């Protein structure tokens, strides 16, 4: 994909009654580079008793995946 582009999808684990929204947006950045924005939203539909743990777990997961992507891109010829 070339910037600017957006991919939006719904996300739900098997045990969830609700869906969340995941947005990936590519924007052109300085130096002929691309900036990726990831937004995972929709947590307000979940009971407050579970919401904080779900958000924390998924933030940690996305951080891990973005770090892996950054590592991959660092060693990929451009």
C-alpha cells in the first residue's frame, strides 16, 4: 500500500459479545517515508469491570506487533 491509505476492520475475540474497531492509516511523512497510525477503539461497549484489562492487554499486544514490524522494516532494503 502506498500512502495515504486507510484500512479499517472490526475485531472481536470468540468470547466477546461486542466488537471493536481497528484502524490502520498510512500517511506520507518527511524524508520520503511513511507514518503508520494504529487506533484500536470501541472499548466503551464492554463492562467497566473488564474494560481496563482488555485495553491494557491489547495495547501490550499491539506494542509487541509494532515493534516486530519496526525490526522487520529496519533490515528490509528500500
